[in-house]
C-alpha cells in the first residue's frame, strides 16, 4: 500500500484518510475490518463519503464501521465504543481518520481507561489534540456516583447514519421515505412496543363502525426491511455527544437524529381515573383496549347521563373527543333513546373547534343531538364506584369552581404531554416539546436533529395526516443537511381532522398554519359528505398501511415546498 500505517498492537493498525482505490490493497494485505473515525464532509468534497467506502469494502469482504470523532475532544462513550469494536470485529483491523491521530488516541484512551477501571475508579476523559501534533491525553477522575455506566452503541456495530426515536406513524413513515431516497443509509429505529397501531380508526371502533383487530399489526411487519429495529425505550438524549441513551443502560450513536416518539397520555393527571378505566362506565377511545368498551357502553345505554371530555391543548387529533360524542349520539338517535339520555360535552377550551370555519356545521349536529356544551371545564377527578366526575370550571373572571357531575357513561380524553426524556432534555422548548423551525422541522439549536409528529413544537394539528406530509419534509431536509445543501423543502402546517359527525358522514377538515383551509378536493370543505366517510373508513387506512408506511408519498406535497 502507498499509505503509511502504524501498528499499535497485534490486532490494530492506524492510518490517514483512505480512498476507494486503497480498499483493494487493504483487502489484499489481509485486513478484515476497517474503522472510519473521520466525520463525513469534514473537508467538503475532498474525502470519499463513508457510505461509498462501506459499499466497496463490503464487496471485498471487509467489515466497515463508521465511528466518527470530531476534532477537539474524545468522549468516554467514543473510547468505549472503539474498545468494544476492537473486541468484536475480526482482525486485523485498520482504523483511519485524517492523519491517523484520532484513531490512535481512541486506542490509547481506551487502554488508559481500562487501567483506571482496574483500580475501581470511574473515568471520564477528554482528549485534546490537533491532527498534526497530538501528544497528550488528559484524563480526569470522578467518583462512581457522578458517572453513569453506559453500554456503547457498537452493540449494533457502529454509530448509525440516522437514528429515529419512535416507531409510530411518523417514525416508520419518515424511515420509509428516507430509504426510498437512499437505500444505503444505516438507519436505526428505537421503539419498545411489539405492536403498531392505526390510531385514527379507534374513534370508529368506539362507534361500532370498525373492527379493532384491523387497527393493529406486529411492529416487526411494518419496520422497513433495511432499517435496524432497536426494541428499547429512549431514556435520554445527549445532543452534544450525538448519543441516545436507553432505559436498559445502552447507548446508540448517531450522525443525525429524528425525534418522533409521539405524545404521552397523562392519565395520572386526573385523580382516580386509572383505577376505574375500562369499568364503571368509564372509557376512552384513546386506548386500544378501551375503544371496544366505548361501543359496548353506547349500545347498552338506554337512559341516563353521558359525559364526554376534552382536556387542555395540545392533544392528538383535537376533533376526536367530540367525534366520540357524535357517533354515540347518532346511534342513540337511530335507536330512539336519545331523548332519554342527557348528553354533555365538557371542554377545557373556550370554543368547540379551533378552526372557526367548521364550527357552524358542527353546531348543527350539536343541536340535532341536543348536546349541552360546557366550555372552560376540565375533568379533575373521577370516582368510578360512585359514578361521579369532578370538573374544574373557570368563569369569565378566571375564578375556578369544582363541580360534581353524576354519569352513567364517561368518555375521557386524557391530558397529554411531551415524553419526559424530551421535556427534560436540551432539545425542549418551554412547553417540553422538541423545538424546531416549523417550516423546515430542523431543531433550532442542533443542526443534525429534526423532529416531526406529535412530539415536535410545530403549531400544527397533531394528526397522522400531518405526520404524513412532515415525513417528506424531514426526509428531504435531513439529506440536504447531511450533504450541506440548502433546506429547500418547507412545511405549510397541513393537518387533517376527518370530523365524523354521524355514521356515514364526515366533515373533512383540512387546514394549515393559522387555520388556513387547505382542501384536497374541489368541494366545500365544511359540508358533511358520504364521500368523506368512505375516505375515512376505506381509503385512508389502506393508504396508511400500503402507502405512508412503505415510503410511497402519495398526496404529500406541501404547498411550501420548492
């Protein structure tokens, strides 16, 4: 080989930047593995991308691992990852960076850390150097209770090109879109659940119009085949070290990160609710196991009081709380028992729906069903055994009064919040959501992080329809950021809320930022239609499973895209 290599031990040698042509000689020399420690695009276009090197290396039978280290410092996690790679990869191993110095320092640092650990001391390290003249590794010692034990990302081989947190609609959709564009990307999806749900149909299940079994599939069947599924939950994001730490103690390294774990259902914020869910007439279409119970309660209620609730925003699918009421009322109307049932909708908001254009049509149905609306009313407590709900009701002057209301059926929409690991991270805005530019969906402080879906701070409706369009924006922009191009795709805030006002008719509410109406079809969007019902019950589920989750981007263009 023309390159200069330095042998550090029987298994490892280091060298400077390699080229695609060098790999043939590297293979002929007998190296079984190559570790790339140089970040892509460090010197613009003068270095081959790691993905290009990896493709050629694999064709030659060489294992190729990307473990980038930026100039300036080596974290303990990087040195641990490097050390574990040396233990796992077949040798001999050749590691490289710009000059070979970073690779050598990773090796030296991992060895010094091992010596320190043998003396029962925990070590954190910072290695300062330049590529031209590195000399000294500086190691600082801390007590055991000051450092967490983390198993490094190389449990999966190396750091990933892109790590996606969340295997819901947003996570699977954006991963499929990315792999559709770049099939060679190494993408990991962090998702603990074994099941994947089509949640938009749960309201239909609660209204007796959809089979609950059609809303669930095994997670393994929807994870894109070229993506790596890490079946674990995220516990912490360390954006300065490009790491996602998991609840089981492991950590996953990334070059770019997509945050889309969804929104958390905060059942615990309503006193007594968790103890009575699924019994005593208390239900919710926001949970897979409970949606059939909603339908059971609706079918069996012949008289009494039915309460429906909506908590403070943000929540996913802001129309779902009242859709549950409309479908139940429609059934009672056709069963000729509606006149004997007192229906009440308690919402923490001051209006029925956030986009004013749709309110008159909705009010027509509120009047048809003789439903009583109570605004600024927040469910605070439930006594399931006594069948009493407690509401905090705010008057025009801001005074709050707690009111007890008996019920025979109580449909609860739970309060919702950003996941704790985001809320407590450096990525969060004041409300706890991942803070992004709402147009590009790129994080405002970390250029290699993007977010979409219910967990991001963009002020759009939190719906699957929004995630469907956001997936394309993020896929295009994250690749542009990776290649140092202008982020040319912009999100217009599109979201859709098919308002199911009766069994057989839907108001297809589509709107963007600022409540701007954005209808897909040339029809009056505020009119309830059978056509929209067929879209909701037939076409949209099919598009979800066969389109969005497969990377087929039908009807996804944003009006803000160039």
